[in-house]
C-alpha cells in the first residue's frame, strides 16, 4: 500500500512516515494518564507514622486509597478503607467523582463497623491526596482520636497494602470481564467481589485465612509464603551456600 502511495523511489523511513501521520493528524491521541492523587493543595500534610510498624490486632492500622474503574458510561472511582492486620476491606464507596465526600463516606462506614465512638490507638494511613487532607476528613479522624499518617516519598511501597488490594480487585475482577455498562452494574459486581474477598478468599500473608477470620484474632499473623533465599558461597565448603537471612548453610542443588 505504501509503495502505491509514495512509489519505490520515494519510500519514507519509519520516522518520516510517523512525522507525516502526525502532520496530517492521522495519529491516535496519546491516552491520558489517570491520576487519583493530587497532593498539590493548601491543606496540611502529615508525617509517616508507620515506618517499621507491624499491627498485632485489628483496628490498629487502617490504610486508604482510591483507584479508578472504566465503564462504558465513563470513569468511576473506588474509595477503599482496609484493615492492615486482617486485610479486610472495612469501608468502600464507588462514585463518579473524586470529591472528598465520597472518601469520607467510606471512612464513616469503616468507623460504624467498629461499633465505637472513640478509636484512640488507631492509625489511619493514606497518600497525600486532597481528599485525605481536607478539613472534613481530618476533623472526622480527630473527632474519633485516630492518628493521621501519610506517605512521604510518593512511592507505591509506602502504601503497599492498599496498592495490593487495588491490584487484586483489578486483576481478579475488572480485567476479567468486559467493561461495565454503567455505575449500577459496576457497584453490584464490586460489592459481590468484596464480600467474596472478605469471606472466602484466603491470603498467604495471614496464614491462608480469610480476612473475616483474621479480623477476629490478635497476635502476629503467620505468613506462609517462602522467603527468597539470598545466598553467597561459603569459604569452608565450596559446595554450600549461606542463606543471608538465616545465616545457615544451604547445600547446592544439583
């Protein structure tokens, strides 16, 4: 086809061809990256309080995040609150905007689930988005005596559990079905999945239990995945390695 357009003597290279397509506006527009976090705002930003903190019971650490879900009718936003100890989703709201009122509704659902007015000793951790820093959200946390913690380095690992929950919902639900037709269909499917996630889906990070089961417990949770072995050769026995985590000799597998 290109030969018939340009002729064999005037065949353009790749870069020239792409330049012509752009010049004639024949290129598809670059997809816009969706952002759910806007940390460029006037509200106070809080320090990260959870470096090295490992919860040993429910309602010691909640993590929050927002993720987007595309539908045929437009983009929706899923506001989530997860208990870091049990990995249970304890509050959620699906909305058609990033307004803080929807994020606050997810928080209020999580608070109602505790049956308590005073939640002193609980840390709420999130990114630095305006939804979490705005007056209404902060006032609700302070009214319940909940400590406020936020990420500092803009890295996904700073809010790893919340990011992991987002990934599970997208990998196991969103990416496996066609686009939802509208917000009603999306809300029904997501609500059903969250019930399955909390009640029936086991997690290796909580000993292959369900989040509902772990939420009734206390004490350190047993992780059942195998730790990666970081090893180096021994000087005494060249046929062995040393596991740098356990400091024990590991024989070479043939």
